C-alpha cells in the first residue's frame, strides 16, 4: 500500500485545530473563573474567542472526515452536509455578534455595551446543532462506498432476486410504467 504524501501533516493540523478549538472555547466560557474577564458578563472578546473555537472545531471535524475519504468524488449528501455545517457556523457568528452589528435586542443607547441574552445563546446553540447535523450528513455520505449508509431509508422491504433490496423510487417507477 502506498503512503500518501501529506497525511501526517494533515493529522498534525487537525490535532492542532482540535486542541486550539477546545482551549479557546474553555477559556471563553471560563474567563470568570480564570480571572481573564475584563468586563462583567460575557463580552465581545469572549464571544469572539468562543466563535473562533467553534470555527476551529468545525474545520477540524470536516478535515478529519475528508481525510477518511480516499480521493472519491463527493456525493450530494456530502455537499449538503458541508453547506449545512458552514451555514450553522455563519448562523453562530450572526447570533453571537447580533448586538454589535445592530440587529440584536440590546442595541439601544441605554445599554452601555452588548449583552449576551437568551436569544443569542439560543441562536448559537441552533448554529452548533446545524454544524453537528452537517458533520453527521457528511460522515454518513457514501465516502468510498458505492451507496450512502443512509440508503436504508429509501429501500423497499422486499428483497430483489439478486438478494439486494430495490430502492423505493425504482419500484414506484416500475409500477407506473406497467
């Protein structure tokens, strides 16, 4: 078996991104306990650290799954997973910086600085769930297999003569032709 060039380098980069992402998230969430908070509450710098950590973790996750593929073309499911994950990342940034960019609920002059409220945290959590769903879709895509691992969702209960289940869409097409 041939050794691929760049595989150890990719693994090192993924490990660095993973450790950096975890550390940034922990530092951002635990700034009060570490004595690193410059202002009371969760500030803009902490939000940027948290989002940068989530970005590092997202890139590390997708890079790891991409490294498991062996030069095969991506399926539609994999493309949807990548786009869903990146959309979730953008959603995290928009929700996290909503007060700063002027679309949040605490942008009035009576607030002396941006405030991370329940709507923002809900948006960030929704974005992280979208990233997770994208990673799951990308992971379960066909990879080096001929079919998706989620192919059982479109299979018929009946087994074909060759021992393989016929997809439900092909069975419906066969019924409408006759």
